[in-house]
C-alpha cells in the first residue's frame, strides 16, 4: 500500500532490533546483517530512495564537511544532505570495509549490494512487514508531525520544486541539517 509507514511502536521495535545486530550475545538468533542494519538506518534517517542509498559511493561522502551527495536521482538532480550524528556514526562504522560503494556487494567490492532479501529478512524478525519506501514515507510523516511544511519535507526527499516561488528558495545545508535532526528526534 502507498500509505503505509512505520508508527512509533513499530519504529521502536525496529530500533531495538537494529541495536542488537552485531552483538556477540545475539549472534545466531538475529539474521539481520550489519549491511541490513546500516542500510535501514540510513533510509530511516534520511528518506533516501533505496537505489539512491545502494549506489552511494565513498567518493561522494565528505567527512570534513559532514555531508554526502547522491547522484543519478529519480528527478536527475544531485542531492546533497548533511550528516547528522547518527548518519556520521554509520558512515564511520562502514568506512573501514573499503570498496567503491558505501553498501558494497558481499560478492565483490566493485558492485553495490542488492538488498534483495533485506526487507523480507528484517520484516520477519521484527514481526511486521515494511519496505524501503515505507521508511521514506515514515521520514516524511515524522517531519510533518514535527511541524515542517510540504516544501521543507520535499527538500529532504529531493522532490522537484513545484512553483516559481519555490524555485527562488535555496535548499541550504544548515536548514536541511536542522530538519534531519528534528526528524531523528521524533523517530523513537
């Protein structure tokens, strides 16, 4: 359904589940991989489309300026987002894995992972079904709940500008960072 998103209870369950991934005492009981965890974490904190996240390359992650850029987006506009503390920690955790892609294929570091079973695997473990696009709708819903208008939410999601006036308003990194931080504050 196009109206499905994760409510607060589901987000809390997902958050608790993702916190357990990679801990020694849970090995064997959780099938979610660290790749799954980090991908879902990035999607849930940024509203990126699945393909945008999967094709994110390390050369477009700028740690010194704390931002990253997604190329080849649906609307053909590069999308630069600031890192929040949560996304920065996720990138720092992954940088040691090497390869060209932030989410490299386990079969070879020169290709992105596919995430073909990620959402099925994690959905089974958390007890409810969700997709990558449900996470995108969740980001938009949380932003709306936090009081942001359609234009601000559209800026985070990299939606095309609709009106002439909106074309004059620049989407600045400090504004986007504030919106993303507010979304994070409202997620869990």
